[in-house]
C-alpha cells in the first residue's frame, strides 16, 4: 500500500471517530420511525415506462447516467461502421 493510500485511509478512519457521528448515533432511538402516508392514486399525474430508472443525482446516479449515455453513443457509432 502506498503512503498516499495509507494516509487517505487514516484520514477516513479519523473522521469516522468524530464527535458529530457519535453524538448523532446517541440520539437515535430504534423503533421510532413511522412511514409516511401513501400517495393516493388520484394525485399521481404521470407514470413512465422505462428500462432503467436512475433515482437521485448523487455520485452513483450521475456516474451510471454517464455510462449509459456513453454506451448508447458507442453502440450507434459501431452500428454505423
């Protein structure tokens, strides 16, 4: 393992022991979560029929969206050859 990798892992480990994380865990009481009410069918205005649905625009959602787009474009390029 390189010294850069070791340093990055050590920094992650130090951050996980922060007081913010431990104080948040101390406030959680298991079994207190209640699910929100279901959305009535009358309020659903659109539905989509898709092969892949990406929910969220975090790192994972953006990454897979880019991969799907690039893959589609590559397929078009190869089909034209």
